């Protein structure tokens, strides 16, 4: 049986500390991803999901309508999945309802900034809890263009009753605020993380 300390924690974690990011849907664990704390301060949280990390993830098809139906039914089983390269740097600020994901060398290979709309990270004994909001934004490495991601999945979640119309409007409005910030050259994250190297 999976046992995680999900009680509230106020003290920041120390750089280098090993913790987990736990997604929780209706009091049931959806995913568990072990990460290393790079930074945990009042103005920024940076967490590194290294390639080769063994995560806990639901079995069966991933994403799309299947995932929404699982969330509504509360019916899934977790299995081990190994996270592939190049790894993921997860960036946010305390209280922000989104993370920005980057990968090492993203400027070299053209990988986009991935803005994942989600519950704000909540610091707990085991690390952090959150839950995905399905709708995402891809932003070019140079911050000159963007596009929505997973809009069909987000729309289906509303049709299925997972998100009310007002809740869905709040999620999209936050995405629009982020887009506006990017378009005015004020991204709500530090772009210098694009050159971060996980190797000491």
C-alpha cells in the first residue's frame, strides 16, 4: 500500500533534497514523481525530474477522454514507469496555479517552454501535491510565439462535468494572462533557466 506524508509543511525544502510531486484527484493519488529540489524559496520553486527516475503512473491509455473518465470514476491502478531523457525542470512560484517545464539544452533543440496549468504546489511532508487542469500552453524558446495544447481534452472535461463552466473560465483566463505576459516580454518565470545544466 502506498504511504506518503501528505500533511501540510511550512518549512521550505533544502536544495539537493529528494522529494516527490504527488498529483491527487478527489483524495486519491494519481501520480507520484520523485524529484530533486534545486530551489525552494518565497519567490521561486525549481524541481528536477531526472531521466531514469521511476515514477508511479496510472496503467492503461494516457491522456484524452480515457483519463477524464478515470478521474470522474475514481478508478485506476498505479504502476511503475521510468521517466525518459532528457529530464524535466519544473518551475513555479508559491501560489501560482501553473508550472513551467523546461529541459536542458532547450535552446539547442528548439524545445518549447511548456506551461502546465494546475493546482498551485502545496508543500507537504513528502514534497508537494498538485493536480493537472488539462489545458496547457507551448511557448517557443525565444518567447516569440505560443499555442494552446490539449484544448479538445479540456473541452471534453467540461462536457463530462469534471469542470464547471465557471471553473473552466477561470483556468482559461489564467492561461490568457500568461499569454499576455509573454507577448509583452514579461514571462512569469525566469528565462535564464533555459541554460541550466543538471550536471555539477
